[in-house]
C-alpha cells in the first residue's frame, strides 16, 4: 500500500506541477506583447489532467481505507461483555470492505484511464 500511496501522490504532484508550468508560461507569453498570444480555454486543456488527478485522489482514499479496514494483522482481543460484539462488527466491516475492493480489482479496464 505504501508504494501505491507514493506513486499516486507523485502523479497528483506531477499533474498539478504541469498546470503551474502552463500558467507561468502563459503569463510570460502574454506579458511580452500588446495583445495576448495565449488565449486558450484552460478548462478544456486541463479536463483530462484534472480528471486524472481527481481519480488519483480517489484512489489515495481507497489505499488509506485499505490500511484501516483491511489490515494485515489480526484484530486485538476486546474484553468485556461487548468484546465479541465489537469483534464481530469489525470483522463484518473488513469483509464488506474486501468485497468492495474486489469489485474495483475486477474491473475490465484500468481505473486510472480517463
């Protein structure tokens, strides 16, 4: 999960950096002459980048949830009269989460394709 978190964050950072470089370049080009040379609709230029960055953010949340709801260690033993009930609830959460992640893994396309 850690390597996925790193790769996703690097992808987000790269997408945001690309937009910043474009903005700086557009400003530099437009400040050189009397009339703007770069008068592009940035929403259409960055639509795919923005969608990809958002998809990466969504996948970051899935990875964080993976570390919370599908840990690779056994649950601790909960004491008291509600201990078994708490354990059962946590196991149900883990089972339901694994089903949802299996659905993502079973997609017949790359989840990062936009």
